């Protein structure tokens, strides 16, 4: 996985496509473009049946350039890095900074792709991609692009709640003063805890529980586990925020109804 940093200093995690995914997408694209080439050749043969050998070679070369270079470049430009094969496997070509590609990038990829894919029967593209950490082919390296995975399994959101033995304590606890930054770190831990190593999970839970305990009173019952403490505090904090927002919304609705009745009502 790679990452980029935006102008607001936000780190974005991007998932480059694997070599296998890129190869499958390329094979599907080649099938589509070769079928298109065959259709063009059949159409030309039916419209102009009496071509001499030189004219036939010229038409074949022109048709190949049209179907294997011009059409792929046009498709990637108009779709901002997508194609039939990439749509099928969930990929998209983007710039190295994560932005959408332009006509310039598509042209470079298309021209070099004709060399490394068709003239070398894919050998050059495979050789370069195998030794690149983002599975870039030569055209991607020159154009400054790579293939990005867009079909990433969505992580299930975990909602914290108080364990039964802490519900009585947390309902009476004062937790309104917890800083947003501390609550955000604790919530991130709750989301990532199942994937953490046991030792790291325990140490992180102890550290975060100690940080939150400075803003929560009274202390929890003896024997409370640090992770249960975090779940209880975060769950109760969320519930109180939802109730506060519901009261504010109800108050705004009531005031709106009063303003609508007087002095503007008939």
C-alpha cells in the first residue's frame, strides 16, 4: 500500500493494483480491441473488396493503429483512466499523485504500450512490471501513472457500547470534557483492535484508558479491563451526543414553528 499527502497534510492510503489484476485487465482489453480490429477489417473488406497487396498492408496498419492505439487513448482520456478490462477487474489508471490522468498521460501510455505490448508480445511490459513495486509497465513509468485498485472491501464500522457490568457506572459518570482528539484516537483503536497483535492491543488499550481517565470521573469499578473501559466511555459519549443533537433539533423545530405562526400567520 502506498500513500500520498494532500495540501492539507492529510495522508491518503492508496492501494496499487497487483500484477495479476493488471494482467487480467490487459487481457480483457486486448480481446476487446482485437475483436474491434477484426470488425474493422471485415468492414473494409466488404466495402473495398479489390485492394492490391500494398493497399491491403496500408489498410491493415492503419486499422491496427486505430484500434490498438487511438481507441485505447481516447477511451482512457474520456473515462479518466478506465477501460473495459479495468472496469471488469476494478482498476483505474491515475497519476503518481493520485489525480486523474489527462490526454498527455494517455498518449504516452498508448504509444509506449504499442511497443512494449504488441511489438514485443508483452515481454517488455511483463519484465518491467514484475520488478516494480506498483506493477508499473514502461508506459506508466514514463507517463508518471500507475493502476489503482478501486474495489476494496469495505471495513465494517464498529460502534462502541458499554459492557453490562459498566452500564450503571458509566450512566452516572462525568465524561463531557473528553477532548475530541483523545476520543478520536480511542475510537480508531476500537476499529483496529481486532487486527492488532495481542501485546500491542493491551499496551495501546492501557495507554488510551489512562489518557481518558484524566477526563472521566468517578473512576470505574475495581477490576475493569482497559478495553472495556474505552468501550463504555466512547459508547456513552456517543449516546449523550446523539441526545444533545436530538434536543437541539427539537428546539430548533419548535422555534421555527413559533416563528411561522406569529406574526406571519393569518
